[in-house]
């Protein structure tokens, strides 16, 4: 039992943190907040969430080693995206009226994954291994669906005349929700069955011993989910102190969503960076492009359905600046991933676009 507590200290600490917030939440986040209390709560929650992220990666890596690709990556990606959808849905239902919440969150995830994470992985992989290779058919499948769903879901509503704002008409919303969920379901079926060879590539064998992790596949699957759920619940708490800190410092309020998105996506990010260092670029592609596609394929149907059922306004259309950045990002993915190999220069290019997005948040 003691060894289990040592091994799953992240889950234990997150559950204790949730219990403390349940009991003393009114005092910990009582308004008005002062700077010292806000900073202490932020550091506490940040460390707990970061430790939980490492634990999630540990369980996901064991499952990936046990089931192989692409199943291992699918487990990690779908777990993270389902929690992301749950976060957005809960805020839409019980939070303040914010019609652009889902759009801003999805766009932040796409920029973080398709530019920040991919750029960092390509840079690290290029420095360590010079050139890395992946299955070209997997990148083509991911990017084709990303382009179609992104344009229809996040670019087209800005230019249609059926509504006066950046929202979908009822007919287009129903069509897009059904089409996005359906095509993503078909994609998952092909990825896990008849076309799974598209998403694997001959790569070096694992050098580390996954057998050091005790337990069965069922145990690690349960622990992965149990470790990730507190991350979402605590992310909502850290958002409160983040918003206070940003308002006090005068920084753009959008940074709060970016920081929370980084914490939620950190399990996939850690796994992708580790794969790049081990010369497993195919797993990097499965994680990064798969995460971007899952964000579009699952989040758009969920928020549109909630909007139609509750009557809450949902605006998914991007403004002109964000639309240009998204088109540039998709074009870079098409160009850089058309040869089946990656290098340092491609990593720098994606990171350049990522930094441009960060600068535009402030300007």
C-alpha cells in the first residue's frame, strides 16, 4: 500500500487538493483576492497539475507499449480531448454567457499543437537525429480532414450571410455537427482497423523497461482516467486566480485560457517531446496532428449541440487575423509534411508562427 501511494503520489495530491477546495474553497478563493493568496494558490495548483500530467504520461506510455501504435496514441489523445470538451461544455452550461469561448479555446489548442508542440518536437528531433522520418500517408489523412473541418467550422461562418455574426445558421450547425462527428468516427475506425498501417512506421525499439510499472492494462487505463479528471477540475480553480493575476498586471486576458490549455495538453506534449528525442517521429505526428483533428472533430459537434439545445449563442467564426494565422499554419503543414521527413528548419518555421501568434495576443 505504501509503495502504491509513492507511485501514485500525483493522484493522491490532486484528490487532497480537491478535498481542500471542497471544504475551504470559499475561503481560498474568497473575493476580493489579494496578491499573496492568489500567488500561493496558483503555485500550489500549478505544481499539482504538472505532477498529474507526468503521471498521465506514465500510464499512457505503458498502454502504448502494451497495445502498440496507433492504439496507444489514440488512448492518450482521446482522453485529453474528451476532458477538453467536458471543460468547455461545463463552462458553457453553468458559466457566464461567452459566445466565443469554444472558438478561442479551439484556436488556442490548434496554435499550441500545430505550431508550438510540432515546432518544438521537430527542433529537438532535428538537433538530436538530424533528419527523422514518418509515414507520409498518415500526415496526408490528418491534414486533409483538418483543412475541411477547420474551413467549414471556423472560417466559413465569418463570411456567410445567413447570420449577422460569426455563428452558424441552425441548418448549417446541424449539418456540421453531424458531419464532423460522423467523419471523425469513420476516421477513427479506419485508423484502428483496415488502415492502421498508415499510422505506423518502422522505428527504434524502446530502450526503457516498461515492466517497472506494476499492474495490468485495465489498471493503467483506470488510473489514466482517474488521474486526468482532477486535472480538469483543478484547472477551473487555477483559472480564477489566473484571471485575477492578469487583471491586476494588465496583461491580455486571453493568456488565462492559453495557460490552462497548456496544462490540459501537457500530457500529450510531454509524450510527443519524449517521442521526438527517441527518434519516433511517427508517434509525434499521431499525437500532434491527431490532437488537432480530435479538437475540431469532437469539440465542434459538442459545442454546437449544446448551443442548439440550450439556446446559448455560439460563435465559431474567426476574425481576420486569426483566420490568416490558421490558413498559414495549415499551409505550412501541407508543405513541411509532404516529403515524409523532418528537420530543424521546419521546427524553426513552426515556432516562428507560434511566436507571431503569441506576440499578436499582446498587440
